[in-house]
C-alpha cells in the first residue's frame, strides 16, 4: 500500500474541502460574469455586428475585450441514426471513448 487508511481518510477529506471551495469560486465567477453580461446588454454602444453579420455585444477595455454572442452546436440523435443505419454501417461512424474516472461519494 502506498498510503495508510488514515492518510486516505485525510486525503478524501481534503478533496471534499477543495471541491467545496471550487464550487464556491465557480459560483462567485458566475455572479461576476452575469454583471459583465448585464453591462454589455444594457449599454447601447456595446451592440455591434460581427464579421459574419450577426448581432453581438462587445466592449474593449484598457487591457481586455469582453464579447457576448450566441453560438450554435449541432448534435445528432443517436437513436434515430441507429434506425437509419444497419449495425455494420453504424459501427463505421460510431466512436467510443474509454477513460478512467475516480468517484468519491
């Protein structure tokens, strides 16, 4: 064994503590980001059109640029694709990723 049970218990306790701190930090960041979004959307000078002709919001500060715009993401309904393809064809277009996961509850 590389560590004792006591060390494992202390390690898990520290992981839980750090995860709680991480969640608090992410919540604080989200609150601040919402303030920036509110500024961008409420300031008429921030409303611009991007190079593709789509509406967006932009503010250029002294050492930063803040932008807020919509973006899209295409997904595929796996169940419907399975209906359209036989198993052999489905295997040709299917990709499976395998990775290790540590879960502590």
